């Protein structure tokens, strides 16, 4: 390989790396979930609470999607909520089919709110239905675990 080929190869590698970064600028992988948007500290808190649910959320055979958290500024959250016709929820909602949890940035204002809301949403994935009482029951266990470590 001559010098020109080598530099072309180097350029392609650089381009591939850049593209990779452009495609996933805000994805943080922690085990088998992703967090999109949000600040680093917000991501750390979500990540910690999500890890507290490890082993409780069943892997679904019908979906290969990783669990994904989407942190949105509150006004964007409200717009997204409207798009999903999910008006009953104030700060967060989940889509079980796509394994996505949408969080308003207000959820992450303090640790207690984050624990309460995120564990509740994860609770829906543990029991795999939309019944609030069932989700809360599952959420208590996640909260207990998360309180020890987050
Ligand atoms: Zn709920």
C-alpha cells in the first residue's frame, strides 16, 4: 500500500468515526438500555435507577429493541405527549411496544421525583401492562433498590 492509499484509508476511518459520532451523539449505553438527550448528570441518575431494575424487566422475545429513555425539555415533552395522545400523564409515559420511556426534564429536578416517576414507568415494563396499581407494586421494589445506590 503506498502513501496515498494509506492516507485515503486513514481519511475513510476518520470519516467513519465522525459519522458514528454524528449518528449517536447522545446515546449512552449502560448494559441494555439507551438514554437519549439530557445532560450528563441527568443521564447518570436515569442510568442508575434503570440499573436498579436489572433482572426485573423481562426481555421480550417480540422486541429486539433496547430499553430507551428519552429525556425532553418540558415543552417538548408536552408536544410529544400530545402526539401519542397520552394526556393522562404529567411527567412521563411509556410505550411498551417500542420499549421507550419518555421523561420530562421536570422528572429530573430532584432525586425523589426521579425515583418516584422513573421507577413507576419501569414498573409498567416489569408487569408488562398499563394498569397503574400493578406498575406501582413493581415500582416499589425498583425504588427500594435504587435508594440504596443512586
Ligand atoms: Zn403508569
